[in-house]
């Protein structure tokens, strides 16, 4: 089995295992690539990363890490010298891990945040999930992609403990769980009622026994790090498909309320009920974090 | 504020609070209706239920309850004497609570499972989520609808503790969280690859930066109480909209692989890739649990 397929904990290397250098971590299968910070491939996802202070914009909060994607930095100065793209190797891997709910092994190295990093070498700090990604202009004035990683609980980690059939040299890839969290609030329910559960983009109504289904989609996300408000001006009534596309940057909405694909094709006009006033700031924020609008311009 | 809108814990009545009779529970706002077992309305969802042995098919496992929907039973003998429908008052409320992720207060009454029920009167046993619903033929030979309720953790319950602005007589309805759990397995990934993420029902491919998105939909659910297998014959590659419809019984699939609406309209033929052999038993199971096929015939 290829090294890029080994997800979850590596038998014999529990949380806290230390490695003198990257070569030892690679031999242990905990982080295979000798140099890159992100291990994996685009199709299967990232299975491990190294956090060691190589990017100025990394933020380490212990059980949560805001990790900077790959590319655009000068390895000597650790400063960004160019925009990053989601298509850069490493970044697409982390998007796949988020969408597939795959666990990512996190290694911290001596150069990272002194509160959480080993004094020397590298330490395996457990499995994390990728719970969000967005872009912004980093400290050095270039576009960076940021990935939020959250530590799995002990229970969740145990769910990823591989079963080892006799003779298996490396763990099997196990079942993963993807949870799409759809926040339902009294405010989003009021927006959904304005449209009788009809999608503001395609008009579809999902009929199931006993009721109709739609989702209240926050344009600027609630909670960290987006801090969008739970107000009608920040909520759209969408079908699950268009909610998925909006949340992943597959579509965006112009100030003229035109819905466009990520390739900038005009798809349709957003249907807006009388009295539902959308906040242009939140639409712009959504365009900015997915790279459809440049906040530097 | 109407009684049917009060979701979450009632201040002053923590877990374990006891009531001599239904009248006391009603006065406390813990379970308002004087007689019905399910409180709430179809639009807002169920906010409380009583489990007291009124239905022969109830199963109480402590932190999990398989609750029988309303209707069709003889209150004197507690036996089912007619089929239940999801449209019956009470049942639609529980479906709304499931789809909206709303917490349901559970009262146990004497008369329920002796392992978990009070010796007399009624006891408030905390908040539960409705995690699933399906139908089957009950002990007495009639169709019943069953709802799985799972106790919230202490942390989740605290997330539902109401903020009480000054002068608010009853708690505000708070934000709820709905999590759609989409299991992604190596097997479902292999099915998704057979279709290059194109929905087997509508053909759509969701394009987002860096990848395409589809969902592996288990026809017969994994885990309790369905125990469906994680095999290609039990998995469809669907878009989130059609996955939602399949999981909620808004559509079903015939043995001839015709996709039908819940009103039995033929919608389209399922697209099936060469070599993807679907298991007719699982398609029938899905039809049975949503009432589209009668296992008694």
C-alpha cells in the first residue's frame, strides 16, 4: 500500500512520540515525505502535516491550529513572496481531507509556537480534522489559504484505530465520518419560511413525507474565524446542493445578485423575496475568502 | 410565547425533577399537553414527549429510546389496532425535530420500562435528539413509525441552556445544530469514483475549487437499527439533494431501478455503471421502512 494511503494513527507511535529529525518520522510512517510539510495526494487527501513555524501566518492554539497552505514563501526568510493557490500541491490535499472527513496526523517541530512545540526535533501530537478553509491576505501582503485543524477527541481517535488483519504490514484505511454541520436558527427558519423552502438559486423544493426541506445558508460563516451575524441579511434559503457549492466556493454572488460559477460564468439571478435585504458586505466577504475578489484592490 | 415554542431545558427543573402527575408537569412547562404524549406542532417540531409504556413497541435502553409514533393504538389495551401514518399529529412533529436538530425533553412515567422509569408519577430525564425514523410492522401486525431518540451529552445540553433576558417569562428558543452525518468509506469512495462524482439520479457534478463533490448514499443504513452492509451493492453515488431525499423517504427506487417520488410518480431511471450490481434486498428494505412497500403482502 502506498504511503499516501495510510490514514489514522500508526501502531507503535502513540500521541507524544518524538523523533529526532524528519528522517525518523518518515521511517516511522508518521510523516513520510522527507521535505514537504503536507503528506498525501489530491484524490485521497492529506494524511499528515508538520507544523514547525515555516509560515509567518500559522497560529497554534494547542487543540486548534490555523495552518497556512503551501507555496509562495521563501524558505530562508519564512516570509510570503507570492500569492498561494488552492491548486498548489498540498492545499488540494487538505481540501479533500476536509470534504471527506479524514483524520490528519499532526507533527509539531521545534521552530513552531513555543507554547506547544517540542524543544528539539519533532513530536506526534495526534489526529486532527480539517474543519474549514478560507483565504485572506497574509502578514506579508500576499494571498494565503488557511486551514483550521481541530484535535479529535480520544473517542474519535479510537474510532480511527486500524484493525490489523494478520500479515498486514501497514494499517488499512478505515471508515471516516464527514459531518456537514447545518446550523438552524430561529432567524434562518424565518428566512426559509419567506421562500417556503424553495432554493433562492434553482427554485427546487425538496418534498419528503411530512414536510419540505431547505437549508439556511450563512453567507459569512457563524463563529470563528468569520464571525458572521445570524441575521436575515446574512442568510440565504438554499437547497443542499447550492448550500454545498456556496460553502466550498464553487459559486459566488455579485453585488448585482448574479450567481456565478467559480469560473465566473453567470449562472442565474438570485431570487430575492420582497423585504429580504442582503448585506453586500457579507457577499463581498464570501467572494474575498474564496479568492473571487481581491481585498487589496 | 406559545407553549409549543419552548425548546430546551426549563429553568428550575433540572434532570431528575419529579412530578406527581401530568398536571404538575404541564404547570412546570416541562410537558404542556394534558393528555398527548408528544408536545409541539408540525412547523416548529416536538419539544417534549412522555414515555410511559403506552405503546407495546417502545424500547427503552436508557440513553437511547426507540419511541413509537402516535396513533392506531387502543389506549385501554395498549395494543395497535390500525396502521400509523407519518402525517398523524405528533409524528410530523418528531420528523421536524429530527431534520431541524431540535432537543426534545423526555419525561418517563411509571408504566414504562421498569429499569429506567420512576416507581410513580413522572420524571424529567433530560434532552434527547431525534436521530432517525423509520417504519415497520409492529408486534400487533400493524404499521408503526419508530423514532430513535438519543440523550444529549452534558455539554450539548448546556449549549441549550436558555439565555434569559430580564423579564422574559419563558426561555427564548435558541440556536440548534443539525448535523447531517455522511459516512465516507473506502468502499463508498470506490463507488463515487465509478461515476466520477456524477449523481446516479440527476447526473449533476458539483464543482468546487480543487475537486468535485458527491456523496456515497447507503440504501440500507449502516449501524443500528438497520445494519446495512458497507458494500457497493448497498451504495449509490448521489448529489446532496438526492441523498437527502433518499434518506428521508422523499424518493424510492423500484426493482426495475426506476426512481419514484413519494407520490409514486416515475421520475427517471437510475444511472448504473457497468459492474455496479445493486442489491434488490436493500432497495426493498428502503421501500419498506418508508412505507412504499408493505412487508405483510
